[in-house]
């Protein structure tokens, strides 16, 4: 929909004050001209990031304490217990790439601090990665700086220097990371988003005591995504449990061969320590939990200040940077729990191994079930658009729509983001509609078709009464504030594969809330009733607009 980078930035990044990210995503989305192949490219990149991230975390932990066994548990925990459940959203690539580059930056910091004298080349490389991530991809990278200082302290403390000398080294090494972050912090505090995003980020210290948000985040940390996905098991494919069982069996075999074959593995604890030397296992026992808590707490403060604490559903993208700390806590905790069990004669090694293998099996199943639900969402979304095109083979030069298109719910008792179709996402209603009936002569700034989301209209009517049916509709989108008069609306209602237009809606649903707006004849370009056919292609996005209805 955008013909150049300026139009692309005008679709939200300028209002958000994040032009550098817009430039990055403009390049990332350039393959869109390849059609379906573009999604193959984008999702391949996302999967590549998902594979690389636990590997980098593994090497970070090995470099920190030399324990390959603990590092393996932590890396596996990152894979099977992700806090984020929005992998198919290709627009979140900056979060995933940001996490990967952030961990690489921390890894380089640890490697630099492992030398007798701090390796300046590695520190500079770590600094450049950190700045690129903070200024271009995602500001949340700055919340990893406390973890960096902790890692520097751990590594330099081990060299048995005096506390004063260690503090001086840590302060001098950390200073460039902190000082070069200050301009970004000042910019974010002083220069606020405007337009579409003006009211979306109510920053403030008071947000840190939002106990409701804290409780929702705690629910996410306590396997919240698993509990949510249980309600969607019926939408899973047969391959998900097969992949889960396969992953569990393979891990069980690997553990039997390498990790916990017998009690003699305890002797490897002394030989697996890095040459820089951890004095004993107790030292590793406190450093890892402290590192995990540092990452979690600093990210909680960052997103809490911005009133964006993650929770089960679409908000889990904000938990991506927390995943490393969460995996460190879970993985190291599982490792030490199993070691403790093996120290008692009451627990057989095979049972301890089976417990962790079961965790991996269940986690793999839920990861694939999550993708199954997105697949179902994509199919439903495209079924709607197939029905829409059948009813409207062509559209006038310009038109305004009220589209009330809620598919069959996945689970009535769960309120989640898995109404993931574009047809539940008002802003992308409009984007997709303009894509489907695209005109080369029109730019992104001149929308031919505007959409009012039916669900928001119904919410306003139920909250404020039917008197607002005589009001002008104000819909705030990335293109600015749109004022639409109800008389100009073509009303579309979609349920269970049936698409109705204008007066057809009243005939089927006489008490529909927006009856007054739908009480008009069919538009001339609308065909007779049609039922959906097979979907053609997928689309995933996350944006949500604001809708208001004002009296004129």
C-alpha cells in the first residue's frame, strides 16, 4: 500500500517517533512483492532467530560458569517454555532479533571480561550491538544493562582482585553502555508519540504499582500460555502430539546417554568448570538465579513504567526480552532439583530424567498447538475475504464500511488474542480491503476504503445507549482521524461463513444493535448472498486502532 519509504513511515512510525525502526521494517518487508513467497522468507527468518537464540544463550552460560549440563537445561527451557506466543506475527521480528543481538552482546561482554585484561575489541563489538538494538530495533535492550554489570562483576570478581579494583573495572567498562543510552532515554521522555499513538503509552512511575497488571504478568509466568492453549486443543493437528512425544523421547535418550547415567557424573562438576575457574558449585548456584532475577526485574520495571507489562495473549511480545531470565531460572532450577533428587536413594535416575523429558514433551506439544491455532485463524480470516470478494466483485472509487465479522469463537470461556484474524483487527480490515481492491494511482495516504469495526460500535452502543446511532463516527487509524457519517456506511455482517449486507442483516437479526445504520437497500455493486470458499493466503498482524463516536 505504500509506494516509498516516506509513505511507509507515515503509516505509524512517524507518529510513534520510531523512524529508525520503520526504516528497518521497510527493508524487511520489501519481499512483499513476491506474494506468498514473502511469507516463506519472513517466517524462515523468524524460525532462524528462534533456533539461534537458545544456542547463544547456551554459549553465554557456558562462558559464564563452564557448565555445559546446566547450560543445556537452560537452552532447552527457553525452547519449550516460551513466554511469547506470537511467533507468526512477522511484524514482531524486531523483538526477536533484538533478543538475539542482546544476548550476543552479553556473550561478548562475558568473553571480554574472561581475559586477564578486559578485551577492548570484544567490548566495542558488544557496545555496537547494544546501540544498534536500542536505537533501531527495540528500546527494551537498555533494560539488559543491569545484567551486563552483574556479569562483569561475576567475571572480574573471580579473578580474585580486590573489591575496590573490581568495582572500578566494572564501572569503567559499563560507563559507555550507560552513557550512550542516556540520549535515547531523554528522547523517549521528552518527545512523546502523537496521533494514533498519543494515548497508547501512559508512562509513569505510578504504573509500577499497577497490581492488576502485575497479577496478569504473574499468571503468564506460571505456565499461563499452557493453561490458555488447553482451551484450543480441538484446533490442533495430529502432528502436534507426535512432535511432542518425539522430542521427549529424543531428550530422554540423550539424557540417558550423556547427562545422568549414574552418580559418577558428579565428578564432572570439577572438570567442566571454565579454566578461569569457579571456586565451587555453590558459586554457580547463586550467580545463575541472580542473573535470571536481574533480567526479569529490570524488564518488569521497564515495561511497567510504560504500562506495557506482558500478559497472556497478544501482549506476550513484551515478554520476549524476559524469556532469557525466565529460562535461566527454570532451567537452572530444574537442573539443581534433579541433582538433589539423585542425591537421595529414594529417586532413581530414570525417574528424574523422565520428569524433565515430560516437560520437554508437553512444551513441544503446546508450541505446535499454538501454531495450529494460528493456522486455523488464518483459514478463517481468508474464508471471510473470499466471501467478501464474492459479494463485492468490484467496489466504487471510494466507500466506507462497517464490518462486523467475528468468526466462531475458539473457546467461549477464554478471553485471549486468538481472535487473531485480520477480520477481528479493525486497522487491518482497512489495510487488507485496500490491498484487495488496490489502485496503482492511489497512494497510501489517500485511502479509498475506510472501515469502522462492528465490534467497537456494538461496545459503544451497549455502553452509551442507542442515541449515539445519530452521531458521527470518529475512527483514529494510522492515516489519522477519520470522520464518517453513518448514512454513508455499507454495513457488512459475517457469522459462521455467511456474509450479509445492509437490510439482509435486519432480516436475519431484527434486534441487531446497529439496526438503524443497516436499514438501507443493497449497494448496487453487491452480488447476491454467497458462502465462503477455501482460503488462499495468510496474513498476521497485531495493530489495534481507537474508535470513538461523537455527537455532532
